[in-house]
C-alpha cells in the first residue's frame, strides 16, 4: 500500500507542476490597453519630471488649456497640445492655426490656466523682403 501512496503522491506533484507552468506560460504579462496612455493624448501622470519620477497631475486639463489658447485666436483650430515641464514648471504647449494662415504657439500654465507666452509664426513670406519663390 505504501508503494501506491508514493505513486499517487508523485502523480499529483507532477500534475501540479505541469498545470502551474502551463498557467504561468498562458499569463499575458503585457500592460492592458487601459493602463497605456492614449498615443495622441499623453496623460500627466505618465510625464516624467526632471528627476525622472512621474510628475503630478496638472490642475488645468488639456481641454481647459486648449480653450484658453482658442480664446486668444477666435475661429482658430488646435493642431496639438502637449504637457511639458520647463524649469520645474508644468506648461501646456498648445499650437493653434488661425483662419488668416498664421500659426500661434501658446504656453499655458498647467497650475493656473494663464497664458504664460505666445509666439506667432506667419508663414506668408510674400510680403516686402519676403521670398516666396523656391527656385533660387
């Protein structure tokens, strides 16, 4: 009878090892889509700070930053918005195309929603001193 108990014990141990190994091999260790940030909308908690650790979530959302930029360019269209850290300060970098063809780039303070800076790029180089021919 002892021999049958030993065989039964070995069979049980073998089944446990094979079953456990199969379960481990079948486990998907990749991050779930819900855990990954959307490609075109980075999340604030995924943005590393200057120290390499995740930055705190901004008080001003991406949508609020976009609205602040659009308030400065009526009729404009947001082409991009990214959360950045400059000199330890979180800023939304928002780019807006205006109806007159100019491109506006805003830095929106991610803590207050205030416009920290604005740059305007007029791509129309056909005015005085401009060169709109590429035949040089």
